[in-house]
C-alpha cells in the first residue's frame, strides 16, 4: 500500500510540475539572428520623437529608456542622441490612439525598416531604422502602471537593437509582461547580448 501511495504521489507531483511554468533566472537573452542588426551599428543611434502623434506624454519614459540602454552599469557600444527630424533617424517613437492598424492587443510594438522604408523581417534581414509604436489606449489604463510603461518602452528598444523575447527569464527586460517580467530596466543578460551582437 505504501508503494502504491508513493507512486501515486510521484505522479501527482509530476503532473503538478507540468502546470507550473519554471523560469531560469540565468537564461541568456538571444538576438533574432546574429547576422541581422542595425546596419550602421549602435554607436550613434539617432532618436526622433513624433510630437505630432502625441508622443510627448511619454517623453520622460523614452528619455529614461535611452539613458538606461546607454548606461546599463556594464560596458556596451550604445550611444544615442536626439534629432529634430526623422530624415535619416534610426529610432522613431510614435503614439497612437490604439494600434488597430498593427495589433490592438499590444501595449507597444517595434517595426524594423530597410532604407527605402519597407518593413523587414528581423530574423532574415538587417535594418536601417526602427519605429516604436506606443498604444495610448492601453498605456493610459489605470491598471497599467508607470513601472510597466517604463519597462515596455525599454523592452521595445531592445527589439530595435535586435533582441528577441526572453520569456524563460523573468529578470530580463526582454521578458514580456504576460510571462511575468519582474524588472523594468536593462539587465546584464540583455546588455551582454547587445555586446555580443555588435561585436563590442
């Protein structure tokens, strides 16, 4: 009887383990493709804010993200500066009433573009510039905290640099909120991926 009880208990524990996600805090952040990234590198990323879109309400969040990616606490090749025009800019920020033209369920999203403006696939092609689109409808919800908003903008900037989701590591800025991200700043694993991707 003890043996049967032990076997049943083992099976029950095994089944329980399957239903609980396990996050490994040391899971490295990976790039989409080690051959796909900003064509001109990240040592002089020009940033443009589309004020006509109403993005100014998120300016402090964007500025915080820019500073965080440049000064993570670890060496990296990133340097960013603001420009007054999107002609030749490398990271553009836009705000929308919603993102119904893209994905209405997304808090924000990043699109990568070739020099002629066409959208490129980050898994197969390098890009000249990125557009980060913020969903005002969701960002302004009472249930969406400032902490989450800061983290989401930094997360999207990570996509612009070439990093994919790191949903098996809750302590990565590239983990999604849906998978329980616990940080809102760039972590060593994210910084290390950029350093490796841009051979710094």
